[in-house]
C-alpha cells in the first residue's frame, strides 16, 4: 500500500489553523507543496472550495459527498493521483485534496504465505537494514532537533537578558525564529518607552519640586518678616500679604493641575456634557483671556463666519482645554505674536484651531508636547507652569470623543487642531 502520500496528506493538517472561522495555511506547508510539485484544494462543509494552491484548471470548485468519497479509490487520472483528508478545529471541519503527479496505488497487495516464507531470509535482512537505517536517521534527527531547540531556548534566554541577536528566519523553524525576532523587537521598544517615560518623569519631579520650593521661599520669608517685626505698618503688611497670596496661588495651581490630570486619567473627574452654543462660547472665552490684565496688551483674535450652532460639551472642562492652548501660545511667544482662534463645521465633524505666528516648535518637542511630564524649552524666560497644561488639554479633548494634533515650524508659528464629532 502506498504510505508516503497517505502520511503526507494526513500530516498536512499540522500546517493549518482556524483563525476566527477563517482557515489559514502556513507558508511552510505551501513551500512543501511547491517542493514536491503537489497541488492543494480545501473544501468547506458544504463542498465549496475555500483555498487552493497550484490546482489544475480541470478540477471543479465544488464537490458532492459522493465525489469526495470517490477520490479514496480513484486511480491515476489527468496526470495526478488525488488523496483526501480532513482538518477539524473549534467545531469546524474542512476537507482537503492533495494531488500527486505520480501513479500511486491505493489498494492492499494480497500475497501467498508459502511464497513469502521462502523469501523470509531476504525479508529479515531487509528488515534489519531498514531498522538500522531508521535508527541512524532517528539519531541524526534527534541531534538536529536538540540543536534547534537549544538554539530556541538560548534565544529566549538572551531576550530576557537583553543580549539577543537576530536569527535568520529560514528552515523548518523559520516561523519560530520570526516570532522570537518580533518578540525581541517589541520588548526592546517597550524598554525604550519605559526608559524615556522614567527619564521624563524624573525631570518633571525635579521641576515640580523646584517650582513648589520657588513660591514657598517668599511665603516663608515674608511670613517670618511679619512675625518678627512688631511695628509693621499697614501698607507694608498689605504688600507682604499680596506677595504671599500670589505665591500661594501659584503653588495651589501646580497642585490642582497635578490632581486634575490624574482624575481625568482614572475617570474620577465628573463629566457633565450639556448643549452649548459653540460660536458664542468660544468668542466669550477669547474675550475673557483678552480682558485678563496679564494679556491685555496681547493680540488675540476670534475668527468665525459660521452661523450659531449647538454642541454637547462639558463647559468647564472644555474651557480649561481651549484656555490652556491659547495661554500656552501667549506665554511661549514674544509679545508681538498674534494668536487666532477659529472654528469650522462639516457634516460629521467640528474643527477648532488655535494658531499663532510665533517662534514655532521643533519636531523633537512636538513629539513630546502632550506628554504628561514634559515642559517645553523653546523660551528664553522661565515659564511658571507645571508642564501639564497640554497633557490636560489632550485628556479633555479625548474625553469628548475628539482628537488633537499640532503642526509647527521654527520661525513660522504653531497650530493646534482639534477635531470633535458633531454628535
């Protein structure tokens, strides 16, 4: 009885897998078909072809149960002997046909025992020869397999120690080497992100610690003056108190920013969207910032030709996000910089822009702008801020189902673009 075609056909299912209802064939299986000049046709439970490889044109794309049964006894026809097997996984079954370009018999050979008895010495010698050859091949295969598995185990150990070197993705274990290489790349990328996050976090902790000490120093100093001087006049006491309050407000702002960003991240901050007339809302927001004594001499403009329309937003949170973007543009640019807030509306999206013609932001800084612990360095003066303003703005925009992006060029200005769904 022909055994190799039967074994190959039955064992071909090791290169098949069920990916959520879709049958997939591994590349190594297709390579084996090409190597031996075979063709493959996979049939689903209805008899319909779902996959084929090298299949001759004269074979149909659908079979009945009786036609599939007929292949089990069919002879060499049309240049092929066809063998049939099946693959079952996750309660789904596929039949598959493999065509061999050889005249392979499928029937048992019956023989006369007396004739065979006379040939027993020959059979015995042949049997021992086959056993010896098989044992030698098995030993060689075992040594080769041990070497390959050791190579894989060493690769896994090297990945854990971060000393892994890429293995060529070829041979029987090519798919495993590919998985090891990919895992190594992902782990190295994760390590890089972790190192960068830790670095930025350390820098931020250093900055926030320094910034908290900065307002506390004058608070402590002027408080000691008030405590030690018994004859401080009212005007001096008011001056000291004003300085103390200013620095306390600054320290409180730092702490509130830190608290808010973690509340937004954990979902602990109450989100209360309500209908808001957006054009009027943004215009009043710009006017409020322009009327702030800190920015009264700055050039801030609201540009919009749209009729009034209503959106559902959390007024307080959204005010915080847009204010952060506008104030960020004001404090990080020269006094003559012009800041323009504009809004556009399409069928499904609303676009809000905060742009300026200031000094711009480098590509390296653009990649870090929305990082929670990052503070920009493109300003000559020290900016009193927590480095959380843009991170908070992004968290609020995402909370509203939107997206925020930045586009900037050194010397030409910066634009922050917000996209919100209409609904």
